[in-house]
């Protein structure tokens, strides 16, 4: 009796598996060719995909009672899937094999549909290119609800681009619902990472290899705590903007909020010495902001505008794209140069990021200001550092595009876009070839293809990272509970925030509300 049961169960399993295998790999033998275009959501058609991207699950939007789907490459590789709901979930192992055995080739999506009482009908297939260029394995981003003053929860998360694994790095559920922002990595290194927290647990978390610090970057000689960061490639310095940030709300329909600075400068923070330097070249009366290092660390890019004047209309504020040489040994800056003048360009420049490979600075062009996430007209542009020419890649939409970021090999541009509904931002990717041509963008794949139909979060500040960050909320909270460590000032290399002298800076007084961790 016992023996019969042991034999009986495997037979059932073998029969079921064989049935599933045959059923999933059999195309209809009798069908009609249709001139109807295949429509899928998300739109994963006529795109260039990385060979290591997660399965690009989708939903068939053409009407039908039954569907048979075939994904095939040019090497005779094939994945066959049946679905009655129209939702197509692609097995990970088969997907990886399909892409990796045909790098530089193509894969097509063929769909057969059937309505009750009718023959099978084959829709027009669609085709996608499989790039030889891999994409960075992970990305990090902040998730926050679409609110402007009050929010209940937010967090900084990391997501594998090769599968659907998403884990929190830090969430405000463990820190009394505080704010956390401006996460940054050194060229995608998960072991050199920082972000800010505010209010009760205010400070800056810095992971530097095995060292985890929690710092108060505001001291009596600096105009504010560090705000927008950029790691120097050598890993020892971080350029921070220091800002007095304000926001106002529009009464005009179609515009929501305007974020602006009453002042901003750029400072250098030495991680090893735990000191800040306020260089005179980046501490003028103008608004220096959004520092970002060149890939080789020999130049600092940033944006700059005239001093804030509260009587001027908000939409007249425009920022130029600037560069300034940096001598790594002496840590001295040279003479600043205007790469792109906003008056000539016709738009304000913000969020510049240099590609690791292609002599391109990706940036956002908007009608005014620098905080472009609320500018519906904001688009991605390319600045060629050799020809000093500007181009506009065909990756933009009628809604906000913002915050471009490059993969470590420079072949993939990541940015956020509100193109789905004009309200919520998602993460998008585009392949950029050796000539600087950008391919049709596609949204970050999700296990459930209807994910973006129901989720109510913005994805902010996406950054590529090469591997998973070895941090979690418990580890960070343990360090945060010990309190912040104070930071010092490099008096010899700093200009005073009050007198303008290069001697010892005097404490600031009566400058109004500034960006602080609390």
C-alpha cells in the first residue's frame, strides 16, 4: 500500500509536467493572419533592452478570450506562454537564456488571440533589439507619496534591475515619520553612500567602506547643513550645496508648487578629516547649486544664477551650466567657465550629469528654476563637451522629465518621468549609443505589469549602483540613536560667510531660516 502511493505520486507529477510542457510550447496549427497591431502595456515595443534586464512582463490590451504568446530570438530560442487574462509573466531563467544567447540580435513578441466561436488570429509581431551592453545591476531611489507638505511614509529603497527584488535601505517608519532625502553614491559604489535625515533624527548618514557615520554638517561657520551632494571620484571628498530653500504654491491651474533658493553656495566636505571648506570661488553672491564632479574628478560642474531678488517674477529665474577646474593634490579650484548660458539656450539648466564614456553631459532644461520635478515642460537635453553643442534626444514626453543618471558603462541613461498621468514619477531607461543617439525609453519592469496602474508613490532621484548596499533600517537606526557627530571647518581654505575674508569665518547671525537637519 505504501509502495503504491510512492509510485503513484511521481506518475501524476510527470504526467502534469509533460502536459504543461507540451501545452506551453504548442502554437495554434490553424490560425488567420491579422493586420491588427499588437498593443501591450507597458509599451515594450521597438526598444533596445539590456541582456541582464528583469523579465519585461506585460498585459495584452487587444481584446480576446484566450491568448498564446511566443517570445523568440534569432537563435531559435523560444518562450511560449498561454493566458486567458492577457497578463504575461515571463519565467526568469528562460528570459535570461533568451536574451543572453542572442546579444546584439533581436527578440520578437508574437501573440495569437482567440474569441469564443472564432478561429485563432495572429496579430502583427513586434520586435526589440538585444543590446550587448549590460546595465548596472541595481538602482536606488526614494519612494514618497504625491504630496507637497504632509506625508505619512517614505523610504530609500534599492531594487535589482535583473529581477524584481526590492529592499529598503531606510524607511521613516522606524524614525518617527521623519524626512530623508538626497541619497548619493560614488560612481555607483554601494560602499560609498550617503543621505540626509531631518527633524528628530536629523543628520547625514555616510557609509564609507566599513565605517558608518552620522554627522551634523551644519556648524557655526556654514550657511546651512549640506544639501545636494556629489562624491569626488577619489572617495575622500563630497561637494555639497548649502541652501536656503523656500517653496510657494501657484494659484494658476496646471502649476502646483515652486521651489527656489534665497541663497546657495557650494562647499567641500573632507570625510577623513571631518571638516568643511568654503572655497571663495564657489561662495559668491550668485546662486551656486547642484554640484556634480566630472568622471575624472578634474572638474566640478554646477549650475549658477544671479542673486535672488524677491521683487522679480518667479519665472524669470534661470540657471547657467558652469564648470570649474579642480587640482586634486592641492584641492584648489581654478577659474570658472560658463559652458551653457541660459539666456542663449532659452531655458534654465539643472541636474547636470556627465556620462562615463561619451563626452556627454545630460541635463534638464526647464522654463525657470532648478527644482524641475514640478515643471511639466522639463525635458532631457545633451551637451557635447567636445563640440559644445546641445541636442534634445527623442526620449521626452509632454510631462515632466527629471533627474538623469548614467550607468557605470555610460550606455544607459536613467531618468524619471511623469508621462503616464502628469502626477506620479516612474523610473525610465534609454540606451545611448557611441554616437550619442538615445533609443526609445522604457519603464522599469515590474512583476505585476499593472503595478503602475495602482501604486501611488513617486520614484525620486534614481541612482545606478553596481551591487546591493549592505545596509538596512535596523543597522542605520542603531547608529542614529547614538546621536550625530559634529563637523569642523577648514579655516585656512575657507572664506567667511559674513565678511567675505579668507581668514577665520565668523558665526552667522540673523540670516533667517536655512536648510537644517531639524
